[in-house]
């Protein structure tokens, strides 16, 4: 029987502020620095402002901005009063943002008017015209509050200063905090899968904070560490495995607004960072950057979701000798297995690791569901405290993903050794991994089918030297229709996030010669094999 887990995010803020009030807690790429005491006060100020605006326990709030003080302030402030943060990917286009907000029924949105030259104010006004006058509107009818950071805010929006100017009392905040438990929902993480639309993973304080604490223990994170986070907070790798790892240990988190290899290297050096993390492409870009000077780094560890060769290079070239290997997915908060820094470098680089205490693993036959013995390859299934509550407003997909007795079907293929270590063996689910983003082919196919000339669209992943994989689209036009690949890609670009945009598009007369099943489905394995024979798709 696992001990009760009662920690809430607010408990960590209060503990860190009491233990080390003057120690740095957060350093952002724009030069802002918050101590643990200042971070606690910042969160409480946002929480009081939310209460003054009528936001209450159980409300969903959207958060669309780059990593920074305001992102952390809104997330932590919402957590104090039991509101649920819905991080929105800053690479999404207008319709995709609207889907995220509508699916989770967000009553409030905090957003940057512009970020990385993207005009989010214009995007949002196109989806909800009432932003130009007053809320609520008809495009996003649940939305009743919008807070904008930056110039060019819509008429219906409050500025950040105006939002923070109206504050509920400390007594009201303390009363609201007293109602929150560790089993309250903390965050909805939208993630791609095999469906045409992303799914919102419901995660609790217990899920995420216990996961962060377990990972911190495996990595040996201490309160005096300085941790460079290169991942966006709108991913669980940035929220759980970076921000919350820092909060659970009391160490300092350093984060740029978004990843850029040169800035990351400068922060590693100037902030004397001892830990960092990311996927293989992040580390490869840093080590390939002209400003890379390993002798200027101070790394000792962190984690990477990378292959053995890249793992060894991070350890040997970047000096992160205690680096750990991680595997997880959003539906598991996210981490399932993680190397222990006390294990040998050979084991940590091998891509095999033990699950956290209290998590059970098994390997199942993808076709029959039969449980397989050690050493057999099959679908990884997980059960235990880190498994999500389900998908927001999606009971049918939840029922397909979670078994009746609580096992999470990951859709990933793996092998469980006799020693209990899990190794990855590929993907069962039809997901393309583009850099650090998951892309469901159905998401791209559905948008392509909105073009009046397209009769059929199929998307597969093809190798890419920089991103690992990218999307490749095969399109069949309607009889008599005319369109070039270039014109189709130009039409698609403003309608879909850049990481989902196919890097290649190829017109086909039909899919019969490539391979169609008896039930009329295109055989994606044959389509991908066909793609790799074409010069334009060569990796």
C-alpha cells in the first residue's frame, strides 16, 4: 500500500518560501529573477485577482504565451484556488487554438498578443469576433474573461496590470485554498494521438507533483542545483519535468521564452547551470552550434529522451555525467521510467530503465490483449498513481485508452526485461514524432480534405536529419480538379501548426497500386515504404 500523497502545488510554494525565502527560484530569458518568497507572493497575487474576477475551483483557464514569469504566475495562481490550467501550444493556428479552448470549455484566457512574430490577437479575433466589443460571444461562448499581455490587445481584453489591480482579500484566498486537495485537477495537457483532433489529458496535483518528485529523486536533484529548461511549459516535459521538478526540490529554474540553441548555451554558461533536459534534437542543435564551448559548461546531469549515441555524447562532450534516460507520455503525467543517477553510465545510456515505485508495467499482445512474458515485444501498458483521470469531455476515447481495471494503453511498443527494466521498441499508434511534437496523421489529413480540389489525403512520417521525422502527404485530386503541390502547401500553411505542416506533398492518381486493405483503408506501412523510394522523400 502506497502512502497517501497529500501535497498540493501551493504547499510547495509555501515550503520553499519559508525554507529559503531569498534563494532564486526562477530566472527567465528576459533577465527577470524571482526568489522563492517572491514567487509565492506572485502566485498569491494572481490567485486573488482570479477570485476577484469570479474564477473558482473547477474552472478551466487557457494559457497562451511563451515561458516566463506570467506563465508561472497564472499556472501557480490557478492551482492555489483549484482552477485548472489549459496550456495552449504557441505553434497552433487560430482554428486549432479555438478547438483547444472550446473542448475544455475555458472560461478565461491569458495570452500574449504577439509571440515569436505571431499575432495571436488577430488570430483570436478571427475565431471570436466578440473580442472586438465585449464577451461573451458566439465563437467561444464559454469565454467570459480574457487577459492580454502586450500591445494591440482586443477591446474586450483586460491588460495584465488591470487584471492584477482588482484583488480579493487574503482571507478569501486562504479559504479557497483550504478547499483544495491533492486529487483536484491541476492541468489539461492536449496531446495528439490517432484521432483527428488532439485530446485533453486530465492531470491532478497528485499526478504531476508526485511524478516530478519521483523524477527528481532518480536524477539526484538538490536544492542548490540550477536547472536550465529548454522545453515549453505548454508540454508536460516543461511543466512536470522542469518547472515542477524545480518546485518539488527548491532548486532554481532558468528558462528562455522558447528554445534557441545560442541563447540556451549562453544561459548554461552565465547562470552556471548544473542540470538540463530535452529530446535528442535539442542537444544535437546545441552541440552543433558555432558558439558551443564545452569547457564553459558546468553540467553534471539532467535527463534526455534520446538514443544511446546522443546520450553518450551529452555525457562525454557536454559533461553531464549523471544524465538519465526517460520515457513517458502525457497520459502518465508524463514519466513512466527514468534512469537512476547512481546506476552505471552504460545502463543509463542504453535506453532501459526501471519504473517509479508504485507504477506497474506489463507488455500486452497488440492484437489479442494477452499479457506477454519477459523479453517479448508488445504494447506497453501502465497502471498506478501517475495515470490520468481521463480525457476532458471525451468519455468514449477515455474508455478505449484505459482498461476497466485501470491500465493505460500507451500505444507504444516495448520490451520488459527479466530485471524489470523497460526498453522502447517502436510505436504501435499511428503518430509521427516531429522534433519534440507528436502529430496524428488524421489531424493533417482532415485539414487537407477541407480543400475543394482534394478527394483523398494520406499522411505518413519520413526521416529527417534535423527533426527525426517530418510529415509527408499523398493527395488524390477530385476528377477534373487541378492543383500543384506548391499551391496545396501554400493553402495549408496558414491553417495548421508548422510542426504539422508536411515537408513534402506528392500527388497520386490513386492509392490502389500502393496498397489498400480489404476494408478500403490505405496501408500506411506500404505508403511509407513507397515514400522512401521517391527521391524527394529521401531522408
